[in-house]
């Protein structure tokens, strides 16, 4: 849904497209997490899964199963978008794949991905995991969605905003297979930054919880 929103409006002059796409990603996370949280924890994002593993909230086998499901979902979603959108109607040019903008450095994008994912992961831990916030747990999915919105509102002009390696992988793979797009040259940024950001947030959370 987030990539689809971007495909239909990205870089349209005179539109508030960054706001629309950021809001779509934030609302999508809120809706999806609220819907499936009681089944799987509603991670959706492998960086979040990794952060929960580092924080000691899930086991290794559970994390592997969830990440494989996330990858499958990402590829499937991108495949559906490729069937819906003709190539000439995709305003992102590659199914909403992430890439570092020419105006920004890869190091800068890496730092942005680190910080955006740190914000998301720390929000997840403090609102959905910390026993001290159990009374307001019903609001957790909404607050987490807001953190995703905030990250996207800053990172979209930089690199399209990933903060979720599995979200980046699916569109990149399908766009590559569909028309040979160069979608993997920056892929390391969208794995290293989010995974480090999530692990760091988990470390801070464990320190604060002691």
C-alpha cells in the first residue's frame, strides 16, 4: 500500500506527495499491526523482528519464520503492484524501490536509516513491550504508526525511506526481474542501517529497563 501510493503520485509537481506517501505508510502499519498483532506480534518489519530478538523478546526460530514470511509478503505485494501498474504509469520507475538520491551521500542515507529505524524500534519496545506501559497498550499500534510516518516524512527525499529491509527487498527484486532496473546497488544501505538502528534501540531499551 505504501509503495502503491508512491507509484501513483511520486514527484508530481504541486502535490504534497511526500506527506501522502508518509501518511500511507504510517496508516498501513497501524492497520496491519492492529489486525495481526494477536497472531504473530505484528512485526511486519525484519528490523523490528531483529530488535525484538536482541531485546530477548522472541526466540531465534520464531524470528527466522517471521522474517521468511515478511520476505514472501514483500515479494508478493510487489508482484501484485507490477500487475496493477503498467510500467509507464509507475511514477517511481521501479515499484517504489529504495535508492539513495543523487543529492545525498550513501553515508548520510545510512545514518538516516539508522536513526529512523531507531525511532521505530524504540517506540515499539516502549509502547508494546515495556510492562510499565501495559495500561496504554491499546494505543501502541497507533503510536508505532506515527513513528513510521515521522521517519518517512524525513527520509523519503533522501532515499525513499526504508527502515524495513524486507519492504525494500520485494520491490527491488520484482523491478529487477520485470525490466532490469538497477535496484540493488544501494541495497546494503537499507539492510545495514535499519538492522543497526534496531539493535541499538534494543540495547538502549535493555539498559533503561534494568
